[in-house]
C-alpha cells in the first residue's frame, strides 16, 4: 500500500501542532496578494463578474495542486513531503489557539487595551468599545467557528481530494474572508465567494460539531449538552455553518453565546446559543483545549480515511 497522501496529511498536521503557521512568506498571503490585484482589475458591481473571479482563482489553486500531485505521483516520499508542506500551509489550528491565548493573557493582566488590540487576529468586530465580557464572547465564538474553517475543513478536503482539495479549499476560504463579507462594494461581487465557502464548509462544520460533542468531556463538559444545544440552537444562527460549531461549543462549555455584534458601521443581533452563563476569561483556555482536541481528532480521521482510500485505489494520489 502507498499511503503517501495520508502520510503527508499526518506530517502537515504535526508541523502545524508544533510550529504553527510560517511567520514569513506565507503562501496564503501570496495568494491574497494575487487575488487583491486581480480584484482591482476585474471588479464590477455584478454577481456574474464576481463568480468568474472566484471560480477562476479557486480553479487555478486546485489545478496547481493537481499538477503538483501528478508530478510527484511516481515518488511517494516526494509526494508525502509536498502534501505535508501544503497541509502545514493551509492549516491554522495552532495559530488560532495562540491568538486566543494572547487575548487571555491580556485580559488576565487587566490590559483591556491589549485585549482590544488582540481581537482583529480573531474576529472582524469593531473592538474599540468592547468591554471584557464582549471580548471574551468574541474570542470563544471565533475559536469555535474557526476551528472548522482553519483546521477541520482543510483536513476534510485533503482527505477527500489530496493536494487539489487542500489548495482549492484554502482559496475558497481566503476569498470569502476577502470579498465574501457584507458591504456595499462586495454585496454582489462577493456573493459567489460567500456561497462557495458555505458549500465547502457544510460537511466540515457538521463534522466539527460532532467532534465537539465527542470531545466535550475533555474540558469538563457534557457531550449530551453539546448535542442538545447543537440540535436546538444551531440553525438559529444566520450562517448555515458557523451556528452549528458555535452552538455545540456553547453546550460543551456550558456557556451562552450570541448577542449584538458591531462590524464597522454594521450591527447584527445574533440569537442566543446555549442556556448557560455568559463566558468569562477563564473559559478561553478551555475553548482552546476543546478546539485543539477537535482538530486533532479530525486530523486522525482524515489520515485514517485517506489511508483506507489509497489502499482501495492502489495508492494513486
């Protein structure tokens, strides 16, 4: 059996766990630079133009991954290293936890200004008027949601489609962050990027919620409570995916999430997820532990699923 893609997924997950994202020259940042330059040249207030922009960039990333997989197919060790490098590049589970830990350190030291300065690495909310409870809530919600986006989803697509899946998914998610948000400029142009991200994250978000249920006891929570809140409140969130992750995390942690969020000049009133107490600063380390347990479990499942698939297919990447 040639399990080079599975081995590469394991190698990349281990690299992310140990050293997090590359600090300089991150390929995702390079993709963002190209996407920004192209957006400036092609932008029109048009769904069709936005769809062509998003599909072109995502297809290009997936084709690049396919070419890399084809080129390395004959050399399993090279293919393992290429997949490991791609996996490490697209994963962000450890960096997500470190960003949340910086928030916790600032709040534990009573440094509200430092907490506000730490928020942009986690969420797009306007931090200028947020007090400690709101900074804590934003952190817990962001870690819960982004455990799927930053870690579980790329691992899922890596297991499903190898290198094209890894690079294609990260292109989708990056474009959603760049142009998929609601704003006058991107309401139409970014529509396709946002919908692509919804589709790409539909299964991974629900896998994240299921793994959150399974991992709840690790943080002293109840899997039954996580399941109950997921089923009861997950669909109330305006996002078809984020609500499942946040609701299951709220149940696992025994807290209540949701409320008013301010994004620049835009205000959103989110429904309550969970019926527990509001989260406090001490819940941030628990959230980080839960997130790490969830994405490591997802990594183990991805490696096992890909190894089984490669066994059936005779090792073809």
